C-alpha cells in the first residue's frame, strides 16, 4: 500500500506493526512525532503495548533495559541531546546483550544548541556496541526499522540497533512509502524468544553483575562476538525482507554507478539522494562518478567496501560531524579498510551539512571536480558549504 | 502481621538472599534486605542501583541473589523497575505470565536522595506497581564515605571533612520521605534496622496497595559512622529514641507515628557514640553546633506531630 507520509509516520507505522510489548520514550525535536504517533496508537487501543512516558531519555532507555531483560520486546526513539543523555545506558544495553531497537532522528549536538540534522549524535554512540544502520529515505527508514527488529533479536546478535534517519530532511518531509500489510510484518519479525528472562521467577538469574579484571575482558570479548555475527545475519534478514516486500536489499551498502566508477563519494543518510543527482549529472558530462552509501555503519563492512572500491582512482568521504582533533569518523573507517587493500585510491575527507546546513547538487558536483585534482591522500579536512 | 517465627519459616523454605556476599562485618543492609524479602509471600524481582549492596552481592561469576535481580547503573533503578513492571503487565495481558509477581528496589541513599531522585520521581508519578526501599546509611559508603544529601549536618565525611574553617557537612539532610509523600503515592514510611518487625509489618501493609510504595530505612553503617562493628542495632535504636529518625508511615495521605519515645533523649547521646561527630565534642564550636542539630531534630519532630494531628487516621 503506497502512502504519502513523513519519515516519522513511516517509522511509527513500522513500530505499530511490530507492536512491541513496551515502548519507553521521552520527546525531543526532531523525534517527538514518533513518540506522539505511538502514544496515539496506545491511547486509541490500536496496540497492546505498555507505553512508558519517561521523565528523561536516560530513564526511557533504562526502562527499555529493564523491560528487555524481563523478557519483553521493546523499542524507543530519540535524537541529539537525548542520545547524549542516554548513551551511558546504551553501552550497558549492548553489554547486557539486549535487543532494543531505537530510531535516532539525527540532530546536531550542542553547543551551540541547534535542532537540525547532522550525525554528531550517531557518532557519539559509535563505540557503544550498538549496531548502527543509516537510511536515505522514509521508505528505507520504514524497511530498516522492521529489519532491525529481526536483526537485534537474532540469537547470535542480541544487541541494540540504532536506525538513523536524518532529522527534518527525512523525519518531517512527506514522501511516498510502500507499507506492508500488518500481518506480513508480524510474520516477518516473528515471536520474540528472550534469553534468561528476569520474569522467569522459577529460574532466577542475576543480570548486570559486577565483573572485575578477572572476567571483564572475556565478557567484553564475548560481546564483540555479537558484533561479529551481525554481517551474516544482516544479509540473511535483507534476503528475507526482499522476498516478503518485493524491494531489493542486498549488501551492506548501496552502490550507485559504483561498478566502473573512478571517482567515488561515500556518504551516510539522506545526502546520498543528493549525491545520486550529482553522479547523474557528471555521468552525462562523461565523468565516471559513483556513489557508495553505507546502510550498515557498525559493524563496519571493511572488506566488502575495499573490494567495491577496486576501480576507484579517488574517493571523497563525507562526514556530517566533526571528530574534533582528528579526521572524520567515517573517513577513518574507510582509510583503515583500504590500508590493507591492494588497491588504494586517493582519499579526501569532507565535513558537510553541520547543524542542518543544506548540501546541494552543485556542492557535490564541486566535490567530484575537486577530487580529480587532488594528487594524493593528505591529513587535511575539507569543508562543503562553509563560509570562511 | 508476620512474626519473627513466620519470617524465619519463610526463609527456611526459600532463601532469597544467600550468605557468601561481601558486605562488611556488622553491616545492617542484609538484615533489612532479608526482612523485606521474607515479608513478601509472592515471587519477587529485585532491582538495585550501583552501591554497596550491588557490588557486594553480584561479583561475577557468583551471586547472593536467589531471586531474579538486575543492576543497570547508579541513577536509574526506579526507571529499570518501571520497565520490568511494564514488561510484566504486557506479558500478563498476552497470557504469557500467570503468576503474581512483585517488584522491589533496594537502593542506597546516594542512588535515591541524589543521583536517582529524578528517576524515582518519574516512576512515582507514573504510578508503577513497585516497592522502593532506600537503605539509608547517610553517605556514599561504597566509594569511601563521601557526603550525600542524606548525610546529617556536621557529620565528617571524606568530601565534607572536619577542617579549621568548616567542621564537617555544613548543610542539613534532605527530607526525602516528605518529598515522596508529596507525590501522593499510596504508601510511604520510615523504618529502622533496629525495629525489624515494624519493618516487616510495613512491607506487608505496603504490598496491599497497587502503585508505588516507598520505605526509607535507617540502615546503620559502622564503617562510615565510625562505630564498633556490633553497633548497628543500638545505633539505629538511639537514632529513633532521640527522635532523629522518626518511625512513621503515611497511608493514602494519612500520617501515623508508629513509635513515640516516651522520654526526650538529647541528640548528644547519639552523636557522642559516633566517630563521625567526634569533633563536636573536642571543638570549642561543638556546643553551639550540637544545639543547632538538636533544634532541627525538635523542629522536624514537632512538624511531624502536627502533621499527624492534622492528617492522622482520625483527623
């Protein structure tokens, strides 16, 4: 069923169809509408979910952790400062191997305070142990919210999954979205099989134990095995979702004219749409331009990415956040992935779009043109659309 | 009302909190925890924030908990139990859980009065069905006796030491019990480790109510109070006799003082037995400070009497 809806509504609809047992949330721009839609579903009696209107994001995720450990299927959503406030608990959710799906309506972090999009919130959670997926459109936000639930709950994964969608650009714009039937989504996500649920009072378990130098290291290594399981499960979930939805998802990233591309742009989220238009224009002019849009950012698909760049002469990696004092986080991922590769294209790092600064097709065409003239990889940050 | 015999029988049948934890010798916490758990007949799920109880009972790969137990962080036990209780409700609606289960938080004063106050207030306001027990030992004992907002005025702590300029903690302790009362929850009470039957009775009365229940239990810490190891019970007893720690409950907004000391024992009698107040008896400013502490104890006691008169069971 095709509908013209906002990214918020698309995510909220996916959540309604999944119908988690517990939805704990605290409102923040630009995520609030997800909380509002879900509250409406609960108050209208459309879902049986227990809604916890928490007094902060920290408590919202803490309640999710309690509910997930108890054996419930749980979801939440946040943005920006909310993510910053709850990030302590996100690390714990990952350490306790709890499958919590969280929509992250990407918004810049303070200061200065700003409500518009960049990826500084997602970057803050980079090392949290949560799986991170980025979406280009409302359709992808809908689809990946559904896929995330299955990925998070897979017995080999059991980790929180963040579904990133660009604040305002995706959350507040109306786009055509193909929705699945409720029944199709329910069958796809299936029954939730919790591990050692706290509510099994006949088999009491201790959750969140205290582990010192004698065990901490081994437990964290075991956590990494959850991350190691993600790529295979991610592909399997994509395959199954493609089958039930008729939409094609195959791989950790989407390539656009990538096969024979000599000049490649790598960018997360909605800006990939702009980049596609830039690639089209440059192809018309005869430049072999291409795009690589990662869907999966954590774990980072390093080998597949290096393989996909085997024809590239130069690659522009775009970061929508500073990692102050060093290069962009996505750039560093790409550089590390290519270091072990036989073919190493020239790399350039661009910071763009901070605090909602618009990035246009001509801006990205300029990046491609500049990329042709960059002689070698340098430790230099470049900027798109910055007044200097 | 559960007698000692009933509590003992229940514990014999099912040990909910086992030996082998690493709490200090003379610590009052296990007595409170066992009494509370034995006073509840239904299955129980427990949440604890970071603190003495948590580190001393959950060192991997061991555990002292023979009931389902969860620790997440320092400031969020009330939020965690909110989630557990919501999960219970959701799974019960689906018919996946049939047995009645109760939810209890054991938290220190640091995790309750200070860093966990927001989460507590949120959970109280939302009306989750749980019992929150504050094991109030009046400082951050787990991390080395730093002051909290439950620490009494003038007490020496590592972050409010006795110095030439400032003799111990300058501020009065926060009246958290009254803050909880202001939330309008069905059951709020103060208890002390020296009165375990009173504590058990309070737990039993509390658990008859749906919704949030709160118990603030004076839980002596010989280490932090700098008293002998065998002093936990007499210390708590004296705190009650001096009216420093009134034993009372507020049921549906109705105040009842459960124990009124017949004689007015001066606060000095309690202060002089504790190392954390030793300076008050050596310093020339001590007399005046003791008088201040006494005045505050008297003021709070009078206020409580007035509340009982105005909002008592018969008022």
